[in-house]
C-alpha cells in the first residue's frame, strides 16, 4: 500500500488554474502521483472542474452523511505508465463493457489522483477538461 500524502502532484498548464492545494487534505485521502496510479485496477476519470464537488461530497461522507455522488466518472483501467503518459482503456458502454477504447493520458493532462482505501473508494484521476472531452469524441 502506498503511504498517504506520499505522491507528488505534477504541475501542468491544463490543471494549474483549477488546482487548489487545500483540497483533499483530510487524513482519510490517499494521494498518488501519476507514477503511482494503480496498474490493472479500476480507476475513475473525472474532469478537474468537478474536484471541488467531489472533495465536498467525500468530506461530508467522512463526516457521516450519505454518500451522494452525482458526478460523471468514467471507469477505466491503467495498463502501463511510461514517458508518454498513462496507457489506459475505458469502455464506451459501461453496462456491457464491450468495445474497449485504448488511449494515453498525457502527463501534462493529469491533474491529481486520490482514493480512500479506508472506506474502499477506488482511485479517482482528475484530468484536464479538454482531454476528457476529447476521449468522449472517440467513441
């Protein structure tokens, strides 16, 4: 298991404007750098524009409120991480999991990755808005 707060966030122009350092400071959050994103495990791709909503929802959940997630999160699997970025696949139809689409998340489009192993919350990778919109156009 990767220790909490260990990961180093990569700064990128795509994410810098929306990034707030005081988000995800609660001790229950696990932080991953792009090199630490779990391989072969389901993750969720979320637009960085939604990180405030996700943060608030999770903090409320940690405080005992109902889990109320109404964000668009795209399930994906990371296959490898290399100098070009994170190689992953996602399914355009999440119900049948058919037609896997393979893509690369460039390192400069990766904003942050958080999870909570304590409550079983899978890793959420926040990406630039532009990159996430571009993958939907490929389906």
